[in-house]
């Protein structure tokens, strides 16, 4: 999957769920670090780390709430529910 377009929180959470459930392979790459990419990679890292630790989805959603607030400071569109 690639990171294109504009901030869209609902899509990001859905992508986090796919990573958490093991339905989407996850790896980070150190190229093209834009503000958008930093927000997305951090969220996916949360999902991946909790899944690796055999945690529950609820343990992913709690830090994502805080992450969304931080992301909203980078780009207010992360706070929109489209």
C-alpha cells in the first residue's frame, strides 16, 4: 500500500485494523518522509506493535485517540470525519 492523497482518519484506522489483523503486511521505509507519511507510519506502528505483543484492538484504539490529536496539530484535516 502506498501513502497518497490527503489526511483521512477513517481510512487510516481501517488500515491500522488490517495491519493489526495481519491482513496487510507492514514495514517502514525511510524515504519520502512527509508530514502525512509520519502520521500514517506512527499509527501503523502502534497497530503493528500491539499485534506483535498479542494485545487487543482496544489497546490500539486508545493511543490512536491521542495520536489523532497530535496529527491534527500537523494538519487539521486529520480531525475531520468524512
